[in-house]
C-alpha cells in the first residue's frame, strides 16, 4: 500500500504575506480585543482613568469615583461574558431597596424573579394572558 499523494495538478497554497497595522487592528477587533465593545466601557477598565499604566496584559488606573461603583468586575472570553457591580449610589432612599430582579437564560428557556411589591401590574400571567 502506497501513501496517498496530491495529484500533480493540485495548486500550491498562496505564499504568506506580512499584514499591516490597520489589518491587524481590524483582525483583533473582530476577535473581541477591540475597545469598541460595550463591555470595555465598564468602570473596571483601566484605560481612560488617571495614571493609566499597562505592561503587556495587566493594566492599572485610578478612578475619580470613590464608591460609585464600590466594586465592579467583568469577564469576557470567547463566548462567555459576565458582569457584576456593587454600587451604593443606587440605594440612597429606602424605596430603592425593594427594586430588584434576577434573571437567567439557558437555551430557549428564560427565567426571572421580580419583586411583586414593585412589579405589581402583572402578578399572574399564563401563556401571555394576564389573569391577575
């Protein structure tokens, strides 16, 4: 048995060529590395803050906002995105403590939990029909 070889009529692959800086920026932006994403404009981005410093992949900066938000974190990797924020400026009045919701989606199923004291216009709904 002989190893399979390409027929002599098969074309050779095109030679590699150098790419310019604008092509590289467009390529990395398409891969999710550009600063145009809404996720990149969060308070946890060091770019755009005072004393912005960066070494390879680790950035540092000082924000003017001390506690708004107190903590902010985000993650973006390929098809995974996550955001978390603790912002005491959202709880200045007692009525703001009741405003809350939580939600998740897996495949076609969407689930959310709301506060019935705040969201009282739809208490019981079955198949898009409001019951109560």
